[in-house]
């Protein structure tokens, strides 16, 4: 029981990690609350559903296409919506409202194309291989989610620390104006950031689709959990997002150990409020 | 501004004006005196949207098959996932602005209970296609439904479980749906009344998709049977996650949702052995006609509650055309037409509370099929 509870927390944490990673990456560079981030998970999930189930293509190929597609949508949103707004010196509030609009529109389009029905992706309908760890069980898909989360975090951390691209993001994050003055093509870099962040969100949606299932409305709930993870971990900080995600996963699952499960969301938001009051910069961010 | 831009803007403005003009004077919108308006309130967005779509399709189908297609105007409003405040504002809009005399909806008991007092006050008929909560029975004299109340079903499965020697039960239920909470109460009273014990109660809300921790707690309480009261998708997910976690206890759904296609689609082989109550599949011609008609028009199997939605619309249309237009007259006609009425969801006879009784059986899932066991 106890080991299963720990495993459940880790699995939940790994899913939140994937959402928080992309969200933090984009927030770090642009400093605005990108509400479309969650719905891109649904875009990824539904792309795989379309390519693999409707068209019958190879599942691995469909996954790659789904990730790229989610990334491209994110990139397109930046190019056609957020970039023009940024050029007009729109405030972050306006960008937030624009992203809310984009989120609602994309969600509606998915619902029109695929109906609102809850769907499962191919791999999870058959019997999955199950691994036992100290009496608790974890499925193959969940193991993949965990491993993928760790790999992406590590890769992202390496890129941000050592590559020119990462340094450019850091510079933009510190001060976009100065970054532009020293010759960084900030629009281009932010475009790439949107592509990468959105692709990670798409991957998160696909993996959740394999583990649980997909629904056009899945994005908002995911985004909220990702945002909570980002804020408690330290918003804009890649490692912070990961730590926040696992903390959230553990608090949520252990929180309903002694009380009823309907309190899960309430517990998550109480954790958020506690952090907002006592440590608003999150665990990792320095003053 | 260059000349080109001005021309483009000019063209756009003209196009928009023409479009607006077209929409306002759109031909075909029923304006004749004899036309009727039917309001529909369903959760078109949110977690329950797939059922709302099924019911809406069925209502449209009923409109087309009624023979009065051009004289019926359907005005559909969204209650955003059965939220009572949204259902109330939708009802107020339909009653005060559109002046509808009858409303079909909502999907859930909670939202339907919310609009019932407004309908009573304004003398408007409400027909719910899928609200099964037992407290809707006394919601008002203008409130009808085409689906049977939950009470009988929940009591039947609780008795069945006890008769099979199951004594120690877990209750797993969706605390965000009135109907499901009242099912839990019925199961609990019946089961403990017979001498059974409830070892653990675990809840979740409709949007929860990860029930592993709840199932884990149920697992460690070592029960003979798990009663689940949840929406179809969640029943499927719960079964799948339970079997993965090694919970092999007998599941009994207190709701007919256990016998819907999403359960098998989502849970696959994990759905095997699930026990649930179900209204006897009608064997009348109207039922098969409806299924075939629906498939032909929409290309998919009708969702859960679509047949009940079809009947609600079909009976209501008949009653409205037979009436003199007042709510009391429509109500009288509903009682008159809704007597031994052969519909898509079986035989419908409204009792004095506007409720229907439908014969019920206990079924299970065997080899991916729904089979009757009692």
C-alpha cells in the first residue's frame, strides 16, 4: 500500500513534470502566462489518435508526427499571434487574454473534428506489461513517462547551460531589450522556444493518452497542475518545475491517504496558496 | 493607409454587412404562427459533452421524423458541464427571451433540479432525458423524464450483491453528481439494512481521471465487493486502473452507466465481470428503427441517453402540436400521449409525478458483450 502510494505520486509527478518543463521554458523567455500550453497536449494526443487510429499509420511514426505537430502549432501561435502583439508592445495581460482565446478556439476545433468523447490511444487498450517494485506496480507506459520526463529535463538543462542557444534564452530571460542590442535575434529564439516547449507539451499529451486517455478538455486541468508545479518550484526555472511537479504529485496523493479523494484538487490549490503567501518565488528561485 | 488597404477594408466591410443582413433575414427560419419553439439545455462543453452531442443528434432526428420539421425551432443552450448556475441562466434566457413553452434537459439531475423551480414558476414544461436522481420525482408538476429513477436500480444491485453472499463492501462514487451521490445512499441503506457492512467510502469528482490512490485505499481494506457510482468513462478508467493495480475484487455499478460502450472501449478486458443494472433492451420496432436511423444519419452508434432524448423530443413535439399552447394543456397532452407509448427507449407511461417505470434486469460483461444474469 505504502510503496504503491509512493509510485502513484511519482507517476503523477512525472506527468506534471512534462507539463511544467515546457511551460517554464516558455515563461522564462517571454514572461507571460501561456494558457494555450495545456491545449497543445490535447493537440499532440489527438494527432496521434488521428494518424494511428484513423489513418492506421505506424504508432511510433504517429507519435513523432504528433510531437512535431504540437510544436508547429505552438510555433505558429507565436508567429501569428504573440509576436505581432509583442511588437506592438502589448502588455502581458493582453498576451494572456490572447492565449486564452487561442486555447478556447483550439479546444473547440478539436471537439468539432473529433467530438468530445473520451478516447484511448492504441497501446493502452491491450494488456500492458506490469512491473512490480517493492509490492507496488507500475505499467510500461508509466515507466516510459518517468524515463522520458527525466531525459527531457536533463537534455533541456544541458542545452540551456552549454549551448549558444541556451545562453541566448538566458539573455532574453534576463532582459530582452539588452539581448537584442547585443545582437541576439530574439524573435527567432523565442519562436524556437515556443516550438520546443509546445512539442514537450504535445509529448505529455501523447503519453497521458497512452496511460489514461484523451479528451479535448484535458488541457486546462493539466495546465493548472503544471502551473502550480512551476510556481511552487520557482517559475521560469527548469529544475524548479521538476521539483515542484514531484512535490505536487506527492502532496496530492499522500493528502488523500487519510481523507476522501474528492479533496485532491483542493489540496493542490492549498499547496499553491501556501507557497504564494510564504515563498512566492518558489523553491529554486533566489531572491 | 495605401489605396490597396482601403479597397481591401472596403470589400471586407461590404461583405460583413451582406453577411449580417443575410443572417437577420435568413430565409427558412420558422416565423409562421403555428411554429413551436423547444428549448434544449445540455452540457455541450465540458466533460459530459459527448452525451450532450448524442442527445442533441437524437432530438434533431426526432424533429425530422415528426413530420413538422419546418415548424419546429430548436434553441439549444449550454450549461457547461451541468453547472447549475449556467443551467439556470440558460433556462431564464429560453423562458424570458425566446419564450419557449418547453425545455428538454438537462443531462444531470443537479442541473435539472436547478431549473425545475424556474420552470414551475413560469409554467414551462421540462423533460429530462437522462436525469436519474430520485429527488427529481417531486421537483414539480411540470417536470417529466423519460428515464427511470435510480432508486430501484441501486436497491436491486445492493440486494443482488447480498444474495450472492457478499458482505463487506467498498463504495467508490462521484461526489460531484447529485444522482450518483443519491445512488450511493440507496446502496448503503439497502446493503447495511440487509446486514452487510461498508468498510470504506472513497470519492472523486467527474473530472478526475486518476483514481489509483483511491483504489489503493480500497485494496488495503480487503472487501468482497466494490460498488461504483460513476459516469461511463470513469467506470471504464476505474476498472482498468484497478486491474492494473491488482485489485481483482468484484465491481458492481449502481448506475446503468456500467452497461455503456465507453466502459468496454476504455477498460477492454478489465471490464469483464462488471455487474450493473440495466433497463431491459427494448425489443419493439421503434427501438431498432431509432438505432438504424441514427447510424445512417450520424455514422456512429447512439451515445448513452440518446434514445431517451429521442423519446423526450418526440413525445413533446406531439404534445405541443396537440395542445392549445399553454403549459397546462401541453402537460395534459403529455399524460395522454405518454401512456403506453412505444418509444426508442422502450414503453413509456408517465405516472402522476412525470416519472417513468421501465423494466430492469441485472447484467454483466462477458467476452466484451453485455449479458443478462438475472
